């Protein structure tokens, strides 16, 4: 289920990329941009604006195994809760 959440695109992730912006809006010499991510409730793949095709996930994008684990645990918890509720309602 966590891997299936990859099908959900979530816009508006803040990333640092490039340096073609005003100096005042740079952080460590890079500009702050919004980017697309994939995964829910947290995106575990986020566009790498420096070298990536925008809004198309690929192997050059940023992958976070920790956030993937969070997604998998979230869906595991939801399925466990639904299973428990189903068992309790059947016993009534």
C-alpha cells in the first residue's frame, strides 16, 4: 500500500535548486523552489530540479527510504485498525 501511494503526486515541496534568483532569496547559494513529490501521507520521491524532467519521477530524483517506511507503517496501521474494527463489529 505504501508503494501504491507513489501514484499520488503532491505539489508544493520546498527544494533548493539553481542560483538564478535574487541573492536575498538564496540559501547557501541556491534558490528556494517548489517541486512535486510522490507518495502519501509523506512524499518519498521528490523532483530533483537540477537535472530532472519536471513533474516526471525518475532515477535522478530524490528518494527517501525513511519516508517510504513512514508511508508503509501508516497504511499498515490503517489496515490493522480497520481489521480490528471489522472483527469487533462481527462479534456483536
